[in-house]
């Protein structure tokens, strides 16, 4: 297996492919048994992954406890990222997701994450969502005090626009921006990728396989479990998803010609978008993890990159990435057709 390219993220240097840990505890239907989740984390270590991403929200704390339990013995050789500003709070009928960017909430979220992870410091701490009720300067100011206190080493933002990023960076250096980015979600190309280059921040792509679509994992909306968050996403609606299947087939055809499969091809395309771009694909299966890691050996010449760019160019993918309600919670730039 080819070695991963190494890329900078704040004061750290990590492999360009990390592991997004969310779906080991959260979001895409029932999570896997704990022993299977632990196996994926251990395999990630064995394959050379040294960048792991979790959040207070994932499994309402369960993911941080899982990640901390398995990775704590390897703390010296990994970069650990987590997120606050959005977490689970008790409500009617159980836990509910709450966006809260007030300084006191950010301080509490960080302390809670440190306890669940069982560590003294978080390497990269993101604001999971910008709470529009709170100026970004206040939220980032509170995060900067976590750095001063030695609880956090570097700061990041998730799902923000270029102007918001620059406002935040004026308060404290921003090491990374995390947003959805893949062949079929190209919004970061509007402005944020360039803004990251300008300020020297890394761009960390979550859902780089289109929430499983680009890996061929979702071809029928009826197969999604009732609690799967993709059921509320326009692209996965029963009347929309079939309209995108020809794109998946074309991607698979490209992969076959290049001697690989769709998932590593999509990841290789993404890593070719800039030396400051990293990706954190998630999976619940060891075989998928190993397949993703073969992306390091996929070589794309200019013609192959151009063909992939054109395949899923803006306007060719049916459906927006988020529902209107969820889109209102994020600050990312949108194309006019969305």
C-alpha cells in the first residue's frame, strides 16, 4: 500500500486521510456493536492513520468515550480533534441537539469532552456550528481562552463561509476549516478553499464519499434505516436518488479504467485539489477502511482530473445537500441553483 501524503494542519503534520469517527456512534442508523467499532479504530491505527475526528454531539458523548477508550494508549502518536458549540441537551422525549456558541457553553462543552476522552488536552478543537445569535468573535474569543488554559492546542471552525472565517481568524489563528466536500458537493470551491489558502489554514473534508453514495453504499432510499439522517436529505429522497445513479455508474467506469474502485478514486480526486486539503472518511467496516486507504496509490493525470470535474460539475447533481431547515443552521456559501 502506498504511503499517505503528509499534510500540515496547524502545528501538526498528519496523513492526508484521517478517520471521521461519527458513524461509529451516530447518524446513519443503528451504530455497530462496540467491538466492531473498536476494531475499526484499531485497524485505522494499524494502517497508519494518525488523525482522528470526533465531537461532543456524536452519540451525545458516546463517540468521545469510545474514541478516548481505544485511542488513549496511543495518544502520543495521534492528532485528536473534537468539536463543541453543538451538543446534546436533555429535552422532552430524550436528548436533543442544541447549537450554543455562548462563551460559557463553549467552556462547558470543552471540559465535558476532555472528561469523556480522558485526556488533558485536545489537539484541534472546532466550533461545530456558528451560533448566529452570538458574534463569531465572541465564540472564537472563548475558544482562544481554552488555548491559553492549555486545554486545546489549535482552533478550527466547521461549516462557515469565507467572510466568517476571516473574522474569526482576526481574533485567533484558525488552523482548519471542516466542511462537507466531495465530487458531488462542491460548495467549498466557491470561496472557502481559497480563503483557507490565504490564511494558511487546512481544509478538512467531511463526508468525502458523499455520505456513502460515491462508494456505492446507497443506491435505494428504501434501504436506509428509519433513524438514518440521510432520509431527510434531498439527494437521498426516493424520487431524487435514482436521478443520480448514472453519476455513480460513470464514476465506477472511470475507476475501472484506472484499475481502482470508486471510493479511493473519489478520495484521490479530493486530495488532488490542494496541498492544504485533507479528508476524514468514516466507516463502520474494516474492509471499507482498507479500501479507502488505497487512495494514496491512485495517480490522476490532468485529463483524468478534468473528466471527474466535469462528471459531477455544479448543476449535474440532483437535489440539495441539506433540507432548508438544516441549511439555515450552517454558514457555508451556496450555489444559486441550490
